[in-house]
C-alpha cells in the first residue's frame, strides 16, 4: 500500500483555493485536510494565510466557502435588527429563507469586544437545520445570548421586494426589532 504524498506550502494553498473556487457548496476543514494529506489545523492556518492575501473566503457552519462574484446579477442586501429567545432562532431563520432570503451573518455589540460578527450563510431549510444541529452537537451558544437576544443579520436576495416581505414576516412574528 502506498502512502499518499503531502502537498506542501504554496502548492497546497493554490490547490485549496482552486477547490474552494470550483465548489458550489461549503467544504469542511476535514475534507480539505484529507484531500491534501495534512491535518485540519494545517488547513486552518492555510485558510488564514489565504484570507490575509485578501481571498474572499468565509468560514460558515457548513465549512469554508469562496465568495464568488455574482456575474453581473444585482444582489440586494440589508441589515435588520432582531430580538428573540434561543428557542425562536429556528423560526426566525426559517421565516427568512422561506421568503427567498440568504442570511449571511449575525452581529452583536459586545460590551468588551465591540462588534462581533459570525458567518451563517443559510438560504434554505436544510441549511438552517444543519446550522442548528451543529450548534446543538457542539453545545455552542448563539451570539445573541450574550445580548439578551438582540442581534443584527445581513440578509441578501435577488430583489428588494423579497427583502421587504421577509422583514414584514419577521415583524408579524414579533422578531423584528423596530427603531
């Protein structure tokens, strides 16, 4: 049985970048590690180095993604303020994705650290389910638990009307925090 050869340094990072650019779905650190025959921790370091070179790579709950240009398609983006209990997170995310919205991230204002932002990148119920399962499996807390449920989301959609309808649905559900 022959041992798979490790891909080293710059060659490995170029290969990782190619894999991420070609993938339409997130790739986990473990998957990337097995493809390059290195540890997941080496992949974490490689991704950090690629980000330092301004490569638009984000870490989501499903894995790493390369943010592709949208080929001239206009994407509408909005930041919304929400408040809910941890038990209402699934309802909030499902309302948004059911309206055709992608939830890019969550942001809170922490008393010590200032703005904290985490990537979510969910656009359908399956991705919402995977995100919440990962939270439960790892016993992690929602960022909003640090701020009494108050948080921001960056949401995107193909048109402004989709964003407006999703926002109205959150308001009707009592989740939207209004100014």
